[in-house]
C-alpha cells in the first residue's frame, strides 16, 4: 500500500503571501484556496508561528569563557601594571569580566534591535491597500448597493463576520466589497462612494476589544480615519476631503 502523499503546489505561494509579495488579486485567490486546503492551512500556521517566535526571541548569547580570558590576557599584556595585592587583583579581574560580559550583552542587544524586523505600520499598509484597489478591476469582488448581498458574500471567505451598513441616505452609498490582505492577514474591505471618490473601509477583529474613538491621519495625499467598535478594527481611507471622511466615520459609527 503506497504511503506517498501529494503536496499542494500552492503552498509555495504561502511564504510570498506572508511577505506581502503577492498582488491583492493573487493574495485573495490564495485565501479562498487555503480555506479548503489543509496543507496550505498548515503551512500558513507554521510560517506565522515561526515569524512570531523570531520576533519575540532573545538572540543574545554570552561570550565563551575562553574568549573572555583570551581578550582579558591580551589587554593585560598590552599595558604594564604595577603589582597589586591579591585581593585587589581578584576584584579587578571580576570587574573586568563583568564589564566585558556587559559589553558583549549590549552589543548583542544592539545587533538584535538592528536586524529584528520592524513591526509594519498599519497606516502605510492601509494606504497601500487603497492604492492597489484603485487599479482597474481590483476595487470590488462583489458589486452591489445592497448590504444584504455584500454581507453574506463574505461568509466562508473569512474567519469573522464583518459588519456592513447602508449609508446611501447620508450620501455615502455602498457599492460593493472585496477581500484584501494586510500583513498576511485577510481582511474585509467594504467600498463606499462620495460622488466619484471611492472610500475603502477595511475591517478585521481587534485584539483589544475596548472601543476607541476615531483618529484621523494623512499619508501620501490620502486621509484615513480609524477606530475600534464592537470588537472590530475599522480603517476608512480615501482622497475625499478630511471633513467628509470624518463625517463618514461618524455616520458609520452611529448607524445601527
């Protein structure tokens, strides 16, 4: 009886997805595939766990005793010293060894700080996602002004249920939704409009479920407003005027 098992070729794309090397369309396709592929799910879980361990690990190492003795001896031989009492000599050696060890630990800590991957900036990720969505055919995966069509579309594609609201009466009509990826994490993107200007509302579960008031930031000519509500992180991003996007966020927060 054969025990050979075939390996899904899509697992080769999992690392590229986590590194942010796939475009939004390819990343969304991989998310859909991974939902039904145990091999890709396992590969994704393993790589995310490895990344988290590398970020949290302590890479500092104590210098070997042989190396510390060698350097201490070379240093002592280079500078002639007058004889000192044995007790003072022992104290001096102890302090020298401690200083050397402290120096090595500091050097290792600095190296770890330099080479440790920096945490991604959510503002930059959100603006990049907005810019990608403006490419032809990337803005919406499902096109509908009906939230009862858009909300069920996300079922089975995400591990959470994103809230979808209708703001057409307030002049911010819903036009559709899509899947997007931020830092390897699949997120929901609802698309609204103000006149001819698209507004992306990116949503994913919050680690800290406490509600937070909206905060407005700007980057690369785009305005963003982000807040936490009912256990969800929400980022609105657009090129509309700052006041209009803040109005959108206020209306969305206050609409049941």
